[in-house]
C-alpha cells in the first residue's frame, strides 16, 4: 500500500478582535478606582482551503463541510467507500457526513474590570486589580516616585491601573 500525498503549505487563519472601555474615578485624594468593560471575539482557527473535519459524538460520524465531501481521501475507511469494502469487517468503517466543522464563536464575551489604587505615602502606593476571569486578580506595592501614568499592574488580559 502506498502513502497518499499529504496536503502541504496550507494557510491557517485565526480571527480575534477586542474592545475595551474604561474610566477612572478618584474617590478620595488617596483612593482611585478604575473600572471598565472588555469585549473579545475569538473565532476558531480554520484552513482557507476548507479541508477540515470534526467528530460528532451523537451520531458517531466524521463531519466534513458539504462542499468538501467529494475530496475525502479514497484510502479513508468511510462507510460505502472502496477502502471500507477491503476491510475484514464493516464495523471498522466510519460514517462520514456533511456538517458544520467549526462551532460559531460567541459574541457574548463581555468581562467587567475593576481596579483600585491607594496612595499610602508620597512614594508608596498599593494597587489591586481583578476581572471576571478565573485567577485574574493581582495586587502589589509600588515604591519610589510619585504615582502616575507609569504606575501599572498587568493581569493576564489587559487591565491598567493608574493611581492619581
């Protein structure tokens, strides 16, 4: 049996988009509150040629885009294919069906952000920040200089804390 020629030099695309709005409110001369809302769109990676597949647990079938069914390799043991006929048992054949290969990306990825900074002394400030994602809370002290735009605390996703 000879190996089938694999597809090479395929282009994989990934679409991501995010927006963030924030505001700062100075509660007291020493306490500053930053709050905001972030929206993210993360589509699943796809090949530009559309040659992709997925497995459907409910039917036990391999899903292939409708317009690519004719391009399933003849050596794949799809039910009803010549490769399936050569197998010792039809139980080894895999059903192939047309279907949606990649799920639709959610448009509801909103995450609130909040941070607070408290000026302990002229050269020392305490900063704490969090958002709604798991394990995305941070806190720390800043020493030296006056708190300003460079006083920032970074979380796994962008969140800026500017004590004033």
